């Protein structure tokens, strides 16, 4: 179906993103994979193009688009290349930066936002902890007041951009007796004493991403590094999670759609038993099923984008979009591997890497089981 959520400005922006990716990113993908991370040239180049400042006010170096559909277009185009790009860029520009925009004072904004927009300051967000997973209410990382400072101790894991970030937004427990209502957020400069990057994790997929373990041992930050009011971190995380989950949904679907389109072409070109494999009824029925699933899912995700643009997207609808698109993506890519036969299992083929890259989407941003719990509770169950 013809999508109608974007206008000429969005499509012009899409063309500029695609041109940037074709010219400055795609030729370096193998290098990113070998180094397990995006280099600083990538971030600086993306910053010069204005891709990192869509959420940032003009007064602080951004474009302040004021229209989430530009975020969605950027995410879609990144996802067509691979899963790593929307993950790393999304963590920085679409997930961490909004906290810095909406929860900080002008001094903090001036300190962080211009460099975040330019790519000079790469950010990450430190929520997940070893043994904690999706249970954000029971964080063990602590921040203890010492005069005008706070001393942070603890660890985080599975942190996207963790190996290269200059600033990590850290969720820490400041009032243990308050449980979930005793969590605060701190912007931690990664050059501070006591901060260290552990392993850059050896993942099944997304080789281009520097997902890492982080350690905080008596890391001293000032009161000026507290982001948002004291003890309101958990509430803030809950408020910002729908955008994270919507970004995940957009990524999932755009990635699956791109690989599916390439698989349809493969079915036209690949011959077996004297004819294109796409001419066999089984392949036709399968691809018809997959294309329909993607198109129907796209209709729901587009409505979520429009709702979020109106600031009306509910956490429950974001949860639906997140879990459903991750399931659809994994189902689609598994079938795409099958259509490619033995070649589909070779890392030199995009479909194989896409299949590996996609598996984590049923786990991150809140596991699919957690998403279903949220939906079930909304049903009064």
C-alpha cells in the first residue's frame, strides 16, 4: 500500500540520508565490523549533516525538527543498511539526547548539547545491570551524596556505544528506602577517575557495534551532573521508554522489509530445476505471506508514529509495536535465509548477517515477555 504519513520535506530528508550513507558509511562497514565500533569520523560526519540534532533546540546546535517523522525517516534509512546503525545512532540521538533536552537546565544544555549535535560528544545510557535485565526498578548501582558531590558505585552491561561514549547517562539508586521512587539519573563523563570500560562484548550479531560492560568505582560527580530532579529517574525512564520502543519497532520493520525485498529479487534470479525458484508455488505462497505481514504491520507502526508525533502514543501501544515487529522481523528473516538455501547461512551474504543481527530485538528495549505483561495488565488481567 502507498504510505501517506510523509510529505515532500520528509522525502527530501530521506534522500539526503541515503546519499550520506551511500557516500560516507557503506564503504566502511567492514572496517566498523572488524573494529567492533563506529569510528569518530562517522559521528562527526553525521553531526555535520544535522542527523544527530533532530531533538536538540537550535540555540544549542540542533535543528529542533519538532516532528518525529524526521526521526522515523532517519531510522528507516539506517536500518536498510544494517541493524547496528539505527541502534548506535538511536541510542545517542533518539534515546539519550531527549533526556538531556527535557530534564536539564540551560547550563547543562550548553555543556552537553552542542557537542552531542556535532558528534564530538557520543552518548550512551546505562540502565541494564548484570543479573537485572529488564527489571529497572531494582537497580544495584548506587550514588551516595558526599557534600555537594555524588559518589557512584556499580556496574552496567549490554551498553550500546559503551566502548566509545564520552558521556553515559547512568541510572543509580540515591534513596534505597524508596525502592523504584529512589532512583536518579547522572551524566557521567567517561574520563572521570573510577570509570572504566570492561569487555567490548562478543555478540552473536551486530559486529559493528561496541556493546560493552561499564564499571563505576567511587566515581565522583558534581551536583551539576544530576539530570532531572532527585529520585525521579525511574519515572523519567518510564516516560521516555515509549520513544525508545517505537524507534525499535521502526528499525525492526525497515530492516525486515529491506532484506525481504532483496530476497524477492533473489527468488527471481536464482534458478533450480531449470526455472527461477520464485516460480515454485511454495516460494510464491511464502513470499506472499511475508510481504503481507510486513505491509499490515507497517500500517500499525505508521499510526504509532503519527500518534507519537501528536504526543499521544501510549506505553501499551509502544509495547505492542515493539514486540510484534521484533517477532515479525525474526520470522521474516528466518524464512529469507531458507529461501537463500545454503548461501543464506554464509556470513558473506547480507541475509545471514541480518538474521544474526535481528535476534536481539526480541530481548532489548524490554523483552517481548515484558511487553506482553504490560499489555496484559492494561487488559485488567
